[in-house]
C-alpha cells in the first residue's frame, strides 16, 4: 500500500464534551464521507477491498478525474450479526460542499448527520479482534455508567498508514442515544 508522499487531511476529533480516563464523548458536525460496502468477506478482507475502492476514488476515479488528499480516519461500520462492512474516508474540508461523484457504482458519497459519539482510543496495530475487544470494553463502561448508546453497531477508526510502526492511534465509536 504505497501511501508514502500522500498528504493526509485529518478529521478534527470534534469538540470533546466529556473526557474520562477510558473514553471521551465528542460532538461531530454534519459531514460528507465517501464510502463503499463490502459484503460477505471477513472484516480484514473487507477493509482491504474497501480501502482500495476508496483509494481509486481519491486518485481520480470520479466524475471530475480529480485527485483528492487522503484523509484519516478510515472508518469501518460494524453491525451486530451482519457480514456487510461499510468502509469510509472523510471528504476533505475543501470538498465538503461539492465532492466529485464517484464513477465506480460501488462507491458513494454519504452525509453523516451531526452526532455525539463515545470514543475509546488505543494504540498498536489494530486487528478485527482488537477492535471488537475495545468496543466491548467501551460498551461495558458505558452500560456501567448508565450512558445510553446505540448498541447494535459501532465504527472502527484508523488514523495511521500501515508503514507507521510506533505511536499508532485507533478508535472505536458508539453513537450516543
């Protein structure tokens, strides 16, 4: 995955509403994401396939044949009991008003509404198992503290190139009810 030399635009981690030692509550504004859904694969394989579909979009496989900066985080929607995975890149701020439309029929622009999101951060190389483990820890903490959240899905969020070896940043997100 040759990402060396790409400028990364980072989605600002929202406004922290609450910061506990084991999670934080952030407020994200409405924003557009470019996404694809991969069906019937393992999460790891879905992430690989989805990443490349979205990477081709930012490399010019769009109606304007425009190159777009790579952004982080790369998110993956995980739904309970579902083998479909939605992989997404944040659309850079300069393209939020009018992102170029994808030319691949499997890639689409979606608008995620403003939301309060519970976030748990962790380091290292994140595997699907590690994401699931961290999501379960966060869910348990939220239940124990009486925080209402949507338990039927969560997002994984990765912030680093596969070539970054140290000080890696990963997150799991649950949406507040």
